[in-house]
C-alpha cells in the first residue's frame, strides 16, 4: 500500500516509514525542506517536497493519487510561535484532508495530542494554548469530513526505545508518556484496521502488545 505521510521528516514519521517499508508498503514522506530528502530516503520512503503552508489542495491531491492511506504527522514543532501553530497544526491538516477528499483517499490517520478537545489547563502559556486550540480545530474539521478518519492522541513523546507495549483507549486516559517508536507502531496497525474509523484514541505506555491493544478497542 502507498501511504503518504505529511511531516515526513518528523521523528514519528521516519520511524513509521521504516516500519511500513519493512513490511512491504510504499511510504511517501511529504517534506518542506529539500535538505531533508536524504534522511527520508534513508528511512525507506519516497521523498516529495511539498510545503503544506503554501501548497493548494489541488497540488497536494496530485501527490495523494493512488495512495491507500494518508497520515498527518506534521507539526510546527518546539520553538514555533502562535501563528505557526495555526498554519501547521491546524491549517496543514485541513489542507491535507481536503486533498485526500479530492484524490479519493478515504483512510486518514491524524496524530493529535492528549489535551486536545478541551481548553488548556489554567496557567499554561499562550503558545501551548494555541497548540491545543489548533489541534482541537484540526480534529473538529476532520470529524466533519466524509473520510474514514482515525484520530490518535499520544501522551508526552519520548525518544526511548519502543517496548511494543501500550495503553490505547477512548478518552480520557491519565497523563503519561509513550515512545515515538510505539506511536509509529500503533499508527501502522491502525492503517490496517479500518474498523477503527471514526474513533478518537488516546495512547500512553502500558502493558498490552500493540496489535492486541488495537484489537481490544473493537470489542
């Protein structure tokens, strides 16, 4: 399956590309910076330069043609201000979803964050508040679309080696952390589990193998 990953140079995206390529899928990483091509290709993905803050839905739709699934893994990242939270974490997701509709790609996995869907906790700074607001707006936009979407809200991300053991459930889960490697493994499994469409899941580390954790959400 051809799987297009927005934010293709991100830490989760590169791990996901390796997983997908290793099992025989054809990952494609959308990136903004041409200097990132080599890293994306080293992870086993096709690299496509596509700036989601500047591209049109029609341009992105051309890249999505023939894909079996789309993953939104983009983000403005640490150090970005309020404006880019809305142009990337919200705007790029809206653009990608619109492009998926145009291209006829129904399976859409959106990486959001725990905390989305509710106002930020009191005392957080304006950038964090903007981040939560942008992720919430992106979720709301996606849920209104005729796509087979699944929204994944991981807890605090770490670069520790994955354990393959997680807690995956409908919100809310208690705060927790999860390795990016395990987030990628959950996404790869969700792609192959269409019955998880129109569901919102939260994800933290836990004691259940990834495939079993996804299966349990269907019971």
